[in-house]
C-alpha cells in the first residue's frame, strides 16, 4: 500500500504544480545480468538465487510465486517513458513477467535452472517440511508497458541465464568453492 499511496501523492503534487508529470514504474522480482558484487544483498532475490546455484535450499521466497522481470527491461522502460507521449501524470507501469513463463513457483524455478545450468546441482524448496503450500501470486504481466510504450521484454530463460552466468563470474555463487558442480569441472 505504501507504494500505491506514494504514487498517488506524487501524481497529486505534480497535478497541483503543473510543471511536471509523475509516472510510476513498479518492478516485481528484478533479475538479469549483474555488473558488480554489490548487486547481492543477504536475503535478496539475487542472494536466494545464488544459494540455489550453490546447491543449497531456497530459504526465502520458496512459498511465493516469483514474478520475474529483467533489469534491462527496467532500464529500457525509463528511456521509453522519456521518449513517448503516451504516459501522463499518474500513469503506472508494472514491470513484471512478460507472460506465464515468468511466473514461477519454487519447483518451476528449480526445474528451469536445472535446464539452464545442467552441470550444476540446483537447490530447491527446503526439505524440512516447512513448505506447506506455494502462494499463487502476484499474477501480473507488463502488458501496459508493452502496448503503450513498445517495451520488448527479455525472455525468462535469457534473464535467468544472464543472472546465473554473471553471478558465477563475479564469485557470488558458493564463495571460493563456486557453484555446486555435478562433476569435477575441467
């Protein structure tokens, strides 16, 4: 609610001022390539993904639906908003999954990571019985950004592969040991 209230307050202020428009961009689970080690904070979605790529169980977010968007799409929409005449004061753009393929529960995420990283043991839901059920939300797609602004989103496979590859390259997966490879890496 805080984000919605803030969006509305900003739009109201912009309308009263009359010299600018307040346009909100609301990303969901932001993944995709990372550029530095500063992109990983303990407890973040990125940190959880790094744990999974290290063969460890997912200890946060395993009961939620991962509605994934690409960091590159979050950047692209900023330029599209600046260049387009469609957004108006109070416009809100959710940057989230392109379609159902980007809405993943822990089991679908684990399966997709296993396919994208076949040489790595991928962690999944905790095996301690703490997973009672997976919440089936948020279900949302970035249709408005695609139709009004022409946002061409990255495919979920590209997003996850780029995130995993860059995290491995930056040493964010498994520390000095690296990912949990299935066999000794040559």
